[in-house]
C-alpha cells in the first residue's frame, strides 16, 4: 500500500512539474507578447509545442487558406476529458438530433473561441496564445473550470489577412513604435489586412460559406456544435471595449434564454473590467440580426453567440495615441481579450448543466414544435433551373439542413415568394421539400424568412437575404406539414453527340455561362442567338449558344469535345442537322452573331473598393474560371488599353483617378470597347453637363425640427440597408437573357438614377410595390421609384453597362451571376 501511495505521489508531482515546465509564449517566442506581431507560422508552432508537451490539449488541422496556410483548432480541457473526447463529442451531437437519434446525455460545456477573423484586428491571436497557456498552466481557476468544460480555440481564422498585416507592420513599424497616427506604420496600403486572399470579409461569410476558410471552419464547427461561441474583434482606436449583451435589433428567432445568458456573461466580464478600471460598453452598436456573422450564425444554431470588440484595428499598430492623449498598446489590447476569453470559460463552467439543458431544449423544440410560421417550404424544380438547384442543395447540405422531394404531383396552396401573397400552385414530384420539423429549424426560418422583422432600423449590416430571392428560385411557404420522399440523385449524363451541321446550348442557367467560358478557352468559336430559334421542333430562346462546324475546323472531333463539356457542366448540347430552321431565323442569319472571346481588364487598388474588386476576382477564378487582367488604377495612364475588349470598374470612389485616366476610359468605349461600371463607380459617368446619366435627387422636404439626438435616425430616411427589390427586366435585351422579366436585386445604397433618355433601361423600378423586404428609408423608397437599376448606353462604337446594384454581392447572390455573365458575353455583340 505504501508503495502504491508513493507511485501516486510521484505521478502527481511529475504532472505538476510537467505543467509548470510548459514554456510561456514569451519563453518560446523569445519576446514578450505585445512587443511584435507574431507571424502565423510562429503561432502554429507554439500551439504544436503545447500539444506535444501537454496531455490536456490536442491540435487538429481542419483546412488550408487559398494561399496555402494551414488552419488549426486546439481543444483544451482536463486530462480526463481529453482522454474521453470522442465520447464527449458524440454525446453533444446526440442532443442536437443531427446524427439521427436524439439523446439527452451530455454534461460538459463546450466553448468555441475564434480569433482574428479580420486579419488586421491582430491583438486577439496574441491573446489566444496567452489564453491557451494559462488554461493549461492553471491560470486563474482554469484547472477547476476544465473539469466540466471543453474549450475549442481557433487561434487565427484568417491567416492570409493576418500575415498581410504583420508583414506590413514588420516592414514599416519604427524600432520603437511611433504612436503618432500620421506615421506610416498606422497607414496600411490597399487592400489592408482585414480580408482574406480574395478580399472577402470572412465575418460576413459564416452562413454563405463562399470562401475556403469558411467551408472548412463550418465543417469543423458542425462536428462539435458548441454551446458558446465568441468572435474576437477590434474597432476604432477611441472606443472602449464592447462585450455582450448585444444591441437591438435582435432577430426574432433568438430565445429568451440566449438573451438572458448574454447578460450573465456580460456581468461576469464587467466584474473583471471594473476591478481594473477598464472602460467598456454593452447593448450598443453590435446587433444580432444579419445571419452570417460569427455571433448570429452560432446563435441561430443553438449557441450563445457573441462578438467581443477591443479598440485597435489596423491603425493601432504596437501603440497609438487616442483622442484623450493616452497610448493604446498591443499589450493592453491582448490583455483585454485574454480577460474576456478566460471569463467566458469561467461562466460556462459555472453553468455547464444549464447550458446543456437549454441546448437540448432548443433542438427538441426545433424537431417537435418549430416556431416558424411556415411548416414546409416547397422549391419548384424546373429543367432550366437545375443548375441553381444543384448549387442550393450543396448549400443546404453544408448547413446540415434536411431536404426531400414532394414525390408526387399534387395541388397545394402557400405563400408565393415571387408573387408575395397566398397562392395555389401545382407541385410536381421533383419539387424540393424543406420541413421545419428538423434540428436546423431555427436556421431555416432565419435564412428563408421572406420579410424578417427588425425592432430597430439602426442595424450593422443588410436587413434582407432570403434564399429564394438570392437563388431566383420559385418558392412557396406552407403553414402545414406535408410528407416528402428522399431525393433521387440522378447525375446528368449525355451519352452521345453525333457529328452535326451545328450544335445549340440553351442559355438558361449559370451552367451555360461556365460552358461558354470553357469553350472559349478551348478556342471553340461560338455564336450568340439574338432572336428565338426553332430547329427540329426544339425551341432555343434568345441568348442560346450556336456552335457551327464552319469556323471550327481547327477542332478535331468537335462533337466529342462538346460532349465532354456537356457532361462537365451538366448541360445538354443539341445537334442541329441543317441550317434551315423550322421558322425564321436560319443559322446563317445576321441575328446569330459571332462572339469574340473577350479580353477583360479589371481596375483595382486605391480608390476601388477592395470588397467589390474581390467579389469580381473571386467570380472569375472560382465561379466562371475565365482569365482576367487586374490593372492598378494609377497605371491606367500607361496601359495599352487597345489590347482589351472590356474594362470592369468595381464600385469605389476613384478619387485618385486622373483626368487623363478618365479620358482614356471614355476613348476606350468610343473606340469600340465595353465598360462595365458597378455601384458607386457609376458616378464617374453621371451628372455632367454632357452626360446622359443623371442622379435622382432627394425630395426637398426636410424634418427641420428634428431633435439633435435623432440626427442619425434622420439620415436613415435616405438610406437602404441591404433591402430586396423586385426589378422589372426587359427580357428582350441581352443583359437580361435567361432571366425572364423578373429579377430580385439586393440593394445596398439609397442612390438612384433617372431613366436613360438615350439608352436601354434594362432593369427598372416602376412600382411602389417593388420593395420586397429589408430596411429602406421613406425618402430612399421615393427616390427608387421610376429609376434605372441596370442599363446600357452606346458610347461611340462601344457601350457602357451600368450595374447600380451589385449582382455578385458577397458571392451568395447567385441569381446575379447570370446577369453579370450577360454583361460579359451577351451585351455588345448584336
């Protein structure tokens, strides 16, 4: 017995000594945290060191960034919990119902801490290393907390952005930091370190998962489904620290428990901040409405989702003077984030049982008694929309949302998203069925709600996003539950394509654009039909692609090459045996125009919105797979523009565009080139004495006696925060090919333009009922009426395409991809 006691004593002494011997970040890095910005690979190395030298942490690689940097998360808990981690994970998922059977057995609190999603909000990654070390080393009371709590830490969500910022600061930062905000170390060059490789804001991508980092992270997230999720951020230099509870508006799906526990967490943080005399604020500015944030998305998935905001961001560097004359240092910033991180683990541990009870209750209610007004969503299946439906099914699968098919033809009645009223309809057996009776019911309600209700119009982001409008898919919301069948996955296969006089491809989904882009890259000569065609009893609408044997003699076995493309993009290629049509027009008609593979340039750099440029860059590389040339705005004077057929101007101020540059753009279009001008870039071509395009002005009436305290709300009257509008399209114009006469547009600005007097007003707002959902101030609504949203005007021998609303918004507005493809390929060839 004495020998056994001695062995046990040696074990505990050895364990304690082992914990004490873990090197701190300072010891491992060779400098104190806050003295430098740590490069991402050094952060990874430190977490690897911890995982190799402690049995209370495991490190898992869950993906890679576009630039090849690894993505890791660490799991920290007690030795016993780490040894039993697979079972803890299984038990937690069992109480969500996402793995099939619903069990109520879990008792450990799961806390997920996400750091540095905005690359130049860099203090949180420094804090993550200190937090991990102190959790493992027994800092505060963490040894006790970890007995019933599992902490999952993602030390750097956005490594590409972080290293972009760290490299900038290491290059320009003074040996002893200069707190003067005019110093170069406080002035990041375009595009800054905030976004990822494609210049996307990853904190707006949690739900949409358009970026590789988001896809990988959400796959890992769904393997855990934590009870608490924290996203660490930074805000302006002069702001006190922000933590929960959140500001209004709170989305209506958020439960009373989620609201109440945010208050408990906030009070726990306040206890530590009060002790240190640190300033903070709550319940202001940062709302919980838009579903794709790092606080809202977890909240709509049953967690307590929160944003913590420290003063700083890319301007702060290692130290910066505030307006009070104080110096805000990186050491201060990371200490604040460390404190809230540890406080979050503490309050989770104190409430582990309650967290699990409420988590189970949340998913049990979703499965058995969902609160959504619609108990079933029916998405109409059509051959023309099968490409968009396939993309949607992939999106829903990533969300772990269960989908079925109607299974039989039947008459039904429900709320029509397109008509915006109750309507009867015929459902066919292929129509998709999404039932509200499933674990992800709350998320479904948040993503599909045709008109989300907000308690306050002062929001931090867009206020409408409904999936049916984003995908342009006819959808009905039913107030009753209907049965469904499993989806029959039948992969498209075109087995053969015989040699023929010509071939036709219908232009009706984005698959068609992908097919065209790849055909052009393979030097296939393609023609565009600008009239409806009829061959062998098949109808081909305007925009259809015609590929003839003539002019493609250089392609050996053209039919076989086209067959490969057909199966690659799952789109049917029709053989045409004769050029003589069933009705006017024949293959040789001048209404079928040859398409020259366009050489496209995109403007970028200072003066251009990095987010707008990133959306275009991402579209060409990740969606369309078609080459572009990106040109810095300040080099426009020196570029040989005659090499290009099209120049895209992303939204931006263009404040540093020289007069010579503007003149060259005008000359480019007048000489036969095409300009695609987006968002605020349109102002370059409007409101000049000799210009065709005129801005619509605000009404002259002012609320002259408005109170000063309501000044911000007064400005709201002229604002639009991501509202959805029903745009009437001229379906006969090439810019609208394949879209019909109705397009749902996401409008993010109150700016509006009069109809073009000498051009084509392809997309317009003509009805007072065009506003579908989302916040639009009353003045903004008035201004939108009788306005041009999408238009085309001639400019000499060329054309200018105006896209006031962004069809590529955050890469999730899928209906817009077809519109943008039309601007690229269809406009200007007839």
